[in-house]
């Protein structure tokens, strides 16, 4: 039997645990801050090792790759070598942008198979389609054909233990008859095979409300690109928190979106330079959004 003193001590510990539980829950629910390495495209070819070290020092723990090719690999490093470099700096490549142009154009699977193999070596979760060439997206019928091919790629990724995702710009939101290319892709791709990486800057710039997209397509946007819009010139990016996009309500609906990972990206208008710009965005997100 517990003594009165032991009962009181245990009761106090139980109350303290309950009081602390919400804090632990909040920490557990916090998302890692990732970076799309394309933000540092001018620096990576010059000093790959040094730039990756700076990414880690800036506060990022996840990266999204770009630029892989069968011939050049990752800036001259094999996937095995590149993974070692990332791991040495506490980074994980959870997704990668892979050019699948030949597959989407003529069905050649060489690039797709190489992308899947590289992603598996890196320990990634996603192979992501970064862009559609203008020549293969001229009308609604083109988008339907693309959706069919994307489903095939999605099945190949699923069979390899990966997910396929599609990353947008603004052209997808242009009207194709009574609908848009983006809506066709959402409707015609299989939810079990294909996710979407919503570039929030391009969505907002095209006149779309991200929260309305989340509401209409819950759970489909498992990844985001986070970059702000310059208040004076919308064609330019801005460090997150300094532009015209209201981030807090968007992040508040992360669960509705289905978001599992997000990546800071900066393409234009660096202040004062690429690594400082993405570092400033990372710091703002950690202090003001994920607190």
C-alpha cells in the first residue's frame, strides 16, 4: 500500500506530466524546415561541400534535390556519395525534382528508372515532377494525356516504395475550356498514386487561394514550396515574412492540406545573397510560424 507521502508525490508527478504533455505534443507536431536546393543553384556547382555545410548551419534539416542526370549525377557525385555528404551534415533528401521529360514526351522510362534508383539510394520519400514543357501542354486533351502518363509513373514509384508528386508553376492554372490544366491533373490522377507539391507563391500569383485549394482537394498537397512575394513587384520573390503572402492561416490549415514536408525556395531578388536569403526565411518560419 502506498503511504500518504508517496501518494502525494505520485499525484504531483502525474499532474506535472499532464501539464507538460501539451508542450511535448507541440514539439512532436512541429515540421522540419526544408530547402529546395535550386535556391542555391549558383553556389552548388562551385562548392558543393561548402554549400551543403552552409545549408545545415542555416537551420535546415531536410532538402529537396534538383539537377540529377544519368550522366552528371548530383554535381559529379553518385547518389551514394551525395547521401554521405548530406548525412554528414545532418540533412535528409526527402524529395527530389527529377527531369522526366523523355517519359512524359515519348514514354521512354530510362530517366524515370534512374530517378527512382537515385531516390531510393538517398532514402527519399518522393520523386517529384518539377515542370511540364510547353510543347506537351497546349490544351485540355494534352493535360489528360499527361495525367495518364503521370499515373503510370506513380505506379512505378509506388512499386519501388516511393511516392510521385507534381510541382506547379502558374501556367497550370490557365483556362483550358471550362477548367484548368491543374484541375485536370487533380481530377485525372489517381490519389493512391500521385500527390501534389503546391508551390504557394505560384498559386497565389496566379490568383488562387491556397486554403480554397486545400478545402476542395483535402489531403492531396503533401508537400509545399514556401517562398514569399515581393510587395512592390509580384514577379519577384521575397524572404518569407517580408512579402505580401499571409503565411499563418495557410500553415494553420496544414492538416487539411495533407502537408508532410515543406521547402523554402527562393528564385529571384536575393537579399543580400542566396544563402542569407534562405537563412532569413528559415529563421522567420521557426520563430513566427512553428513556435
